[in-house]
């Protein structure tokens, strides 16, 4: 199926892109050099936030999409960015991901080493818990996003367990704040298919200052869907931590991993 969009750049053929969970309409230019994301008026502010974060991160030298055009109005918002060339890391086989794994750790470390004093965006634990309260209150939690063992527990109960931990997590975050991606899963890490180097990060709408564990928890958990067994997954976790240069705090990782599904309603 082909469509025509006028996006403030030259007219051309745009192809719809399927997949993803944002709810936005996403298109790729016929020459594969640009992507366009279109949202209704009610979601335009979120897309504008993604534009601002992408432009800022590009200025920090972290590879990712460049903002080419932005339009907003009564009908919604449209963001056009350059395409990060390559293949999402969730689309490579386990043996290729093993080769790329250390390079992914290096790229994540470089992102997290961007000086926090430069970052104007925050996505810390208090903000995330506030979002989770809203999602839970609206009954908008998607049970499919929850860990299997939590899918039959009322979301309000899950959130209550987490909010009791907030004072401790707030202290840990204050001591270990980084510029985090905010949705650091394999589909948002693009690899060069020839070299398996990291070409860049995409989907930057949740980037901001937060506990580094909120990125690491999601990435390590998501990669388990590629590894062939639990032994390989544990080995990959250890290898990542050594290459990245940190000791994994499994208690903090678990908190972040359990909070994340409650903010996506």
C-alpha cells in the first residue's frame, strides 16, 4: 500500500511502517532515507517532546535520527527524521547479537556518560510513578506487558508494592543518575548488518535523567527473548555488566522492570 504525504519536505512516495506499540502512524520514504511519524492533536505534545529530545541528543554526538521537519496544528503533529541505517537488534539471530553485545554495552555506556548537567529533560522515579498512578487509575494497564507471574494480580496492588519502595529508589537514583534512553529495548537499537556495530538509537520520546538501572533492566530483560536458554541469558547479563563497567543491582533492576509495564497505558 502506498500513500502520499505533504510533510514540509519534498513530496514523494511514503510507505506505511507496521509494528511498534506507540499508536502513531509511521511512514518510510520510498528511498528509505527518512521516516515520518504522524499523531492526532491529543498526542502532538508527546511527539513534540520526542522531537526536542532527538534534536538535543544529536547535539551531544550520540548517534540517532536527525530532525528534518516538524509540523503541528489542529489536526495533529508530524515529525520527519532521518533514517538510522541498519537493522533493529531484535531482528538479528542470537549468534549475531552475541557478536554485537559488547558493542551495544559500549554504546549504552557512552549514552549514559553524556554529562547530566547538559540534559534539560527528566524522567525520574517520581515522574514515572505519577504516570503509573494515572494509567492504573484509568484501568489502562495492558496485562500482556506484565511479567507472567503478575498478570493475575490487580494493577493497583502491583503499584502499591512499588510505591512503598520509592523513598529508597529516589535515594539510589540521586546517587546514580544518567541520561537514559527511557525505552532501551532491542528494537530501538539499530545495528549495521555488515559490521554489527551500533548505528544509533531510535524512539527517543522518553529520554531524560533517571537511574541507569531503568535502562539496563529493560535491555537485559528484552534480550532474554533472543537468547536460547537461561544459562546463556545469565552469561550475557554478566558479559554486558563487565563490558559496560558496573555491578548489576538485581533488586534495583527488578523494581525498574516491574514499574515499566505500568506506564504504558
